[in-house]
C-alpha cells in the first residue's frame, strides 16, 4: 500500500505513534541496560560481600581455634582443657560449614585454588588436632600445647594468609565489578546515542515523507486552482492517492472537467444562440411580410365567407322545402302501397272464388257424366222393352243429348274458368309484384325523406358552422394584425438576443480548452464587435 493511500489522520497517527514507539523503545532499552548493569554490579558486589563475610567468619573460626589452643596451654584444669578442645571442634565444624557456603556461592578458578589450598591446610591440621586431643585426654597439656604450637600454628599462619588473599581477591572482584559497570554504562551510553541518532534520523525521514505526502498534493491543488482562476482549463491531473488530498485533487480535476464541459457547452450554446438569433431576425422579416399578405388574404376570405354564408343559408332553405316535399311524397307512396295491398287482397279473394267455381263445375261435369250413363242405361232398357219402351227411349235420348250439352257446356265453362284462374294467377302475381314494387318505392321514398332530413340538418349545421367560421376569420384577421405588431417586437428581441450572445461569447472567450480551442474557434462566423469562435461541447 502506498503512503498516499492512507488517510492523513492515520498517517499523522502512525508518524507520531512511531516516534512514541521509538521514544518508548529508547527509554525501555536505557532502563533495561541500566537495570542490567545495576543488577550485574549489585549481584557481583553482593556475591563478593557474601564471600568476604564468609572469609571473615572462617578467619574468625581459625582465630577461635588458636585462642582455644593457647587457653589449653595456660590452664592445668582437665575439664577446662577438654572444654577448649570441644570449642576447637565446634569452630572446625563452623569453619567447614562456612567453607561449604562459600563453595555454594560459586568460585572462579583463582578462588577455587585458594579454597583448595586452605582445604589442604585443614586436612593437614586434622591429625595434629587429634593428637593434641589425645594428649589432653592423657592429662599431658604441655605436649598437647607443643603439638598445637609447633605443628598447627604454622599451618594456621599459612591458612590465614590464604584467607587474606581470598579477602583481597573479593575486594578486587568488587573493583572489577565496578569497572565492568562503568564499562557497561559507557557501552550502553554509546548504544543509546546510536539508537537515538537512528531514531532521530527515522523521525526526520518520516516527518519529511509525511510533509511531502501532504504538501505536494496541496501544491498541485493550488496550481490547478490558480490556472482555473486564470481561465486555463487545459491542465490534466494524474491522481494516484486515496487520501483526503487525493480526494481533493480528484474533486478539483472533476471540477476542472465539468467547468471545461460547461464552458464548451456555453460556447456552443452561444454560437447556436447567435446563429439562431440571426435566423430569427431574418425569419421575423419574412414573417412580417407574410403576415401582411395573410392579413390581406384573410380580408378577401372574410368577404368570400360572407357570400358563402348567404349561399349555404339559401341551400338550407331549399333543402328544407325539398324535405317537406319528400315527406309528402312518402305519405302518398304509403297510401299507394296500402291501395296495392288492398288490391292484392281482393285478387286473392277472386282467386279463391275461382277455385271454388272450378270445384262446382267439376261437380256439374260429374253429374252430366252420370246422367249420360243413366241415359245410356235407359236406352238399353227401352230397346229391350221394344215398342213399349220407344217413348222412354226418346226421353232417354233427349236426356242424353241434354247431358252431353251440359257436359260440353261444363267443359267450356271449365275451360273459361281455367283461363280466368290462370289470368287471375297472372294478375295476382302482377299485383304481388306491384305490391313489392310499391313497398320498395315507399322504402326508397322514406330513405329519400330521411336523406333530405339529414341534408336539411347538415345544411343548417353548415350554415351555423359557416357563420362561426366567418366570425373566426374575423377574429383571425384581428389576431393577424396583432401578430404583425408582435413580429416587430420579436424582431427587436432577436436583435437584442444577438447582442447578448455576442457579449456572452466574449465573456467565455477567456477560458482555454486545450486542443478543442482550434475546432471551437473555427466554428463561429464573424459577428459584430470582437470575434469569438465556439465549437462542440467537449466530451
């Protein structure tokens, strides 16, 4: 992660935290070094003091042994001698205990050599002490004293000399510890000085890095703001930081881009406004002339509409009269249709009567046929009767003739009635056709009446509409006159807008948009006053 990706607050916290850690580290190291050196000195001095105390105790033990030996020589009391020998044994045991404690403290080679030497003296003196003890037990104090003074005393002198060397060695160890403490303190001072120098160097580096990581982006932001204030919008800022300064630079870069886009858009809009104002001025002049021509045409249209209104009103009246005639014709056609319907009904009745007559004639024909058969039978019977039946034969012959004539008349009547029925059928069909035709005529007349009614209503509506159009044309004429005045005002406004667009172009001309300026300056034609060239809105 880059340093500039960290927030400024976190960076300052890290920087000061690092310094605090360094200070705490130096303090801790100094305290540990001082403590270690002091502990080492204290441990060395304490150990040397303890050893010196044990050496002094061991010397005291030897002294008490010598004193007890002299006391043996000075007394003749056996009990006192034994008591003194017992004291010598006690002091020897104390000596051995102190010697063990001294060995337990830890001995260096020099100390070990002295202790071994004194231990040799001790082992050498033990037989002499035993011999002296035997002399004391034998009440020979003089010989015991002689052994102690001639054999043990020289050993004790050497023994005491070893203890003196041991004490001197402990004093020397104390001096060595103090010297070592001084050396360790000096070494610790050098190390602390080096650590302090490293810490100071690191603190300076961190301070410089922190300062540069904050001041450099701020310097870039200041330069960008200065150029923007001077009208230079061509600068491009590469922002890689994620902290507050990076956010500030990105915001300023975005502001610069947005301002460049806005200025470009304003330039383009200014150019468009300038061109549009010129076109509006030219269009207003054309509109003024066309408005005057339109006013003249509207006057002629108003006159023509008045004439058309009169004509439409007259057509409406004629259509109303034609509608009344169509209604009358529809009523007459309805009456004719009813009459034809009555005729059709009458023809149907005649046709039914003709069919009844045909049935009656059929009955008559059947009677004539039967009568003819009876007359034939009567003639046959008369022939059989001979002379007696001659008169009956004559009557039968007449009846036969009458029956034949009746049959012939019936056939003729049937033929006539059949022809009449056929004619009645044909007449009925014609009457039916006439009835259907009359129905179609009545329907057509009704439709004509309906159409005439619709035409009359439409003519009335047209008359009303034409009158409204006439009024509207009059209003349009008045509004056209008003529009002519408004067109003159619009022309003056377009002229003023063109001047304002020129002033706006002069105002935004101070900004530099880099490579876009060339295309922008080539897009706008010369205008009055200072010339400005505007172009497309920057992407």
